[in-house]
């Protein structure tokens, strides 16, 4: 990690933390603060993008090899997804809460990442595959979409508002889960093909694979429930929150508890 | 099973490619070809059935089967009954899942694998999964950076068979070689010094290439109890070709040397008849999903109604 990368990384963290505090003060005092948190978020995204660009220049490959690189890229895509969510949901409200939720997730991700190995590692032959790039790319997008969707779902659970507004948030949560589900499907397909070309086994019931399949089925269940049955919005929101717990277990939990081929990616170079 | 139509819709003057692909004639020819393949698979011995299943012609016939099925479904359920794109997408997605499951069942039941260990210059039979073939490992190429990290790894092979004569193959990580319906994967590799032991009279008492694994382990051993010799090979850096050989000779009568150093590689031969189905199922699921989702995106682009 070069000095310039450290400066941009911590600038991004500072900007996100400041945006979170400003959003909190707005929510607590019910009054718009003098500073617009959205502007600080844009500054944070700029610093983080610079961090990613420096990382790519420094390592010579896309940032997906180590846990630090993975969380850095995922959190950037999460912020971009949040900005897209804000763009598409200006009229439905709840923007401040979703911003706080997403910023908290991004800060957790970046905090976890910086505590891991931040060294630069070259790409060894197993990781030089177009299918792996697609696998990781879609994983970032699906996880980011699920987190944004959960922001709207939590909003449904904690805010007491009229049915029309709840319906709008429920629709947003559904649309983001649908987007995440499509990306999740592409992630599973690309991962399987990569595994076939690398090991000769397109599905090995590896713990992370199995959990990823489980969460895919779970979100599939959510989508069918939402589309085919008249289920209460609160129940759907609770399911979206449970789904994110599944994603957290897949992304973080499994690698701490059991041996998995995915751990190899996070620990390579050590 | 596809239902074929040869009647054109009243508005059409010329048949489109969909009409041709889904015509009765095309369907009958396709079924005839598939029936011949199935008959052949039933006739040939079990170890050769995989060769037919993974062969180009069978793959082409199966691919054409899906094209035919898709064209027939399109004609029958979409163009002629005006089904919505959402319904077609949903149908394709769910039908493809069954193909994916067929692939999973075939992989679980029929997937077979075996291993081959070769030292550079050595020839060995490829085994039951690639019958009547001999493999020779010509050269292992390992590209490293200054730190010793492996950047590229490939094995150059020479294949001899009765039917196809001689051919050269390259097997790389992430790029398995394809040979007679089976896949050849590069699994592990290491250093293989030729260990030569000479006694006091100058007689060679031991000479053989010995495979040491210095990629996973930092040190590896060779024990020769009949000579009272223990050889220790220790990796000196990340690069396994930089190693030190130390000898523990209890008798003190022998002279140990390594006149030549080669590399060894372990290969995995895999036959997986389910992969093609799984890949086709995957493509169907994703294609159906996109069809199912696209109208949602399209609706979003429609201009909103402005109140007067």
C-alpha cells in the first residue's frame, strides 16, 4: 500500500464518516444541517475511486485478490449503487435513512478490509481467468444490490408511515433484490465455469458455494412470494433482512469457520 | 419433446429461419440423428460411450435439438398464441433448470477422473479415460517474477495414438487440454533431480529421477534404508528450482550427485458428461431470466403521465 493510496483511503473513510454524522444530526434534530451530506458522499466516492485506481496501477490487476481489495471494490460499488438508488427514488423518500444504512455498511467493509493484509500480490495462474473476473464482478454487484434493498426493507420495519409510502419502499426493495438476484445468478454461473476450467468440477459443494446457492434460493423464494402471493410488506421486509444475514455469512462467516477454496483467494500471498 | 409445424402463418409469404428450423422435416431428421447416436451409445462399450457423448457431432446434434425446441416453442406458444415475453422468459428459465439438474445428475453419476504423474521426457499410458493413448511430458514451462511468484505455468505434451497418430498439446492452469472427449488438467508440479549414488569402487548403485514436492513443503526427503542414506532437499526461496541437497550417509561409503535436473507434473484426466447439459441449462436460465426481467426495465423507460 503506497502512501498516496493510504491518504486517499483515509480521506474516503473520513468523508463517509462525516456524511454519516451529518445524516444522523439531520435525523435526530429533524432539521437540515448547514452541510449537505450528499456532497460529502460524492467527495468520498471520488477519494475511494482514486484509491481503487491507484491500487490497480500498483498491482497491475483488478482489485479482487485479497480481502482488502475485495472489500474496497465492493464498498465502492455499494456507494455507486446507493447513488443510483437515490437517483431512482427521489420521490419515495427515506433517502436519509438508506444513506445512513449504506454508509454504515461501507464503513464496516472498509474497516474490515484495512485490518487485513494490504500488501500487493501478483496474479498467480489460477486467478488469471476471464470467468473469475465475471464471477467477482457480479458478486460485488449482487451483494451491493442486496445491501441497498435491505436499507429499504429496514425502513419499512422501523418507520411508521402511511401504506402508500410503505408500498413505494417495498417496490424499491423488490427491484433491488431482483437486480441482485440476476447478478447473483450470473455470479454462480461464471464461478461454476471457472471452477470447471480450473479443477474440472463445476460444482463441488464447497461451503461458500453451498451458502451462495442457499442465499440464491432464499432470494428466489422472496421474489416468488412477493410476486405470486399477497404477503404483508413487513414480512417481505423481514425476509430481505434475513437474506442479507445469509450474504454476510457467505461473504465473511464461512471463511472464519471452515476450510473453503474461496479462503485461498483471501489468503493468497501470505 | 418439440411439436413441429410445417404450416406457415397466413400473413407470411416466405418461410423465415424459424419456420425452417422448426419444420417437420428438420425435426424428423434431428430425431433420426439423435436416435442413431443413442443406438450407438447402447452398442459400444461403457468406456467408449463418453467419447460419443462428448464428441463434436453429438454436441452439435444436442445444440440443434435445443434450437429446434426453442423455435418450436416460439412458434407455438409465442407467435401463434401471442404469449407475453414475460411468460416465455419464465418458461425458458424454469425449463432450463431441469436441464441443469439433468447435468448435475449426470455429473454425479458418470463423472470419472484419474491421475497421471510424469517427469519431463517420460511417457506413460493415459489410462482408461483416454484409451489407446500415450502421453509424453516434453517440457514444463514456469514463468516467475523477481520475487519468485509463479506468473505462468504450462506443460507441453506429446500424444501418440493408433487412430490419430501424433499430436502436440499444451496444458495450462485454467486452460485444460481436450483430448478424445476428456479434459486434461495440470494439477501439481515440482522438481525432479536425477539422484545418482556411486560406491567406493565407482559402481552406480542408485540412479533415478526422484520427484520432490517443494511447492507445498519447504523440504522433502528421500530415504534409502538399504544404503543407509537419507537425502534432504530444501527450498531456498519461493522459487522451488532454487534448492539445496544435503546427504546423511551413515556408512560414509557413497558419493551422491545430481547430474541432471528435470521437472515433474501431475495431471488429472476428467470425463464429465454432465458439464455440457449444465452449461446449456445455465445459459437457458440466464437467458430466460433476462427475457423475464427485460420488460420490467422497458416499462421503467416509458414517460410518466403529466397531470394537466
